[in-house]
């Protein structure tokens, strides 16, 4: 009989909440920083990893932005993205929707097109060589003002074909979604899908604003929505996907303990939840480790794990045919695993 880890590993799945800058493993950070002559504030890989103890989102962001400073050339963005894609290929990830933070790079003089071209070439190679499809979503940094986000949207128009959506990330507290009303309105008018981080540390009102002011198609995180029963009812009624990130929530102290994670409650409330890794190089696990952590801590059934994988395809930006093909593969995998269990029981 397959154990839970093998079952999770066998499931075809999509990852919908992943910051590419958050996949920069310490070893690659040192390699890239060295070849670019960028000094790092840590003497070794071990010292850097030892700094990954965070008490909140801002603690993490300070280190995450410092690490991103190593990225300068197109090949840095290629190598970063390719390393992530190879890892998740081994985890049976079939589709990825990747966030990047253009302002983190353009602020340092790295051209927008260099970033998008480096990431984009890796995505093309993954489609051809690994069978992983993808979409790219650019996030506005919410600690900056809307005028800078509008400039970023203008810069993105030169790479319009490469970018499917816009998102909102960085320091949530004190930076409500409504601050970005106009830039999201223009982005939606230009055909970008809108998503936003909300309810990670911010209150339920930020989730309402993301829905009603930014008109997002998905909420990234959304944990604190559970504090407002009317909001839960609305999310369920509208079937808004929530891209939940269990190990991120643990590392950033959004939950005190993984056994207190709300994912099971979210499922029981009928919310359209998915499981994702957020910034795996910093939070101690890629997507499969996130599934396994909640499966073990919350006692999720195989049917619930399969539902999470199904949700990941249904909540994606793929077209209907591509979704159906991947869900058919998922169903076949689940049926084969079930048969193994039955044969085992019968013998
Ligand atoms: N929240 C907000 N901003 C981020 C995150 C996150 O989890 N990861 C990278 N930028
Ligand atoms: Zn995130």
C-alpha cells in the first residue's frame, strides 16, 4: 500500500502561488552573487540558512529582497527559474503560475525585459523539455505607491504577450488593496487577470477590498477570511480560489503550529482552496512537502488530497481543454492508487 508521501508524489498537480525570487536556494545565491561580484551580507551558505528564522512577514521580506540583489543578468533569471522547474518536475507538477516582482529589479537598474526574457526562456524550455505549462504574473510591491505601480504596468506593455496577470505582494499591513484601485483597473482593461495577496497578515476587510475594488480572480493566502462568516459565505458562493501556503504560514508565524493550520477547516467550509509553496527556498519545502505537512498534521484523507490537486487545475488560468486533460490524468492516477489499496486488502 502506498503511504501518504508516495500518494502525494504521484498526483499530477499545479502550483499557483510561487514567487520565483523565493526559489533562490542559498547555494545558487552564492554562485550567482560571486559571478556578478555582488557582496552578500553572509559569509557562507550555512550562515545564510541559519538566518531563516522569521517572526513575521516583514522579517522574511528583508532577507528575501537582500537575496534578490544578486540577480542581474538574463542568465541569472534563467538559472533561477530552471532550477525551480527541474525540482517541481520531479514532484509531478504539470503546470505553474509564477509570480515575479519587477520593481525589485528595475529599482536596481535591471531592465524589465531582461527579467522577463530570462524567466520566459526557462519557461519555454520547461514546456518543451519537461512538459510543464506555465503563466507569468507580475506583482506590484504594495509598500511602494500606486504611481510606481502604474509605471511598472506601462513597462510591462512591451512584454504584453509574456505576462498573463498582475498581482499584489510585499508588506500587507497598512497597505490595503484599495491603494492600487487605478492600476488594477487599467491592468484588467488591458486583459491581464488580476490576483492579490490578502488576509495573510491583513484583516478580512483587505480580502473584501481585493474582491470588490480590485476585482481579483483569486485571493493569495486568504487565511484571515475565516474571521468573517459573511466573507466565507461570499468566497464560497462566488467560488473564489484561495492559494494557501501552509509551510509559509508556519515560518511567518501566521499559524503557531502546523496542527493549527486552517486548511482542513477551509475545505469543510466549502472554500475553493489550493496548496502551494510561496517561497520554498526560505520556508523549508516545495509543493509536495506542503501537501504532506498538512496531510499528516490535519489527517487529510486521500480524497481530500486529490481534491486539492483537482482544485489546483480548476483554479488555474489554463483553458478548459487543458484543464480537462490534466484532471483526467489526475483521476486515472487516483483510481490506480485506489486499486493498489484494494488489491493489498484482498491479499
Ligand atoms: N507575502 C507577501 N509578499 C511576498 C510573499 C508573501 O508570502 N512572498 C514574497 N513576497
Ligand atoms: Zn506569496
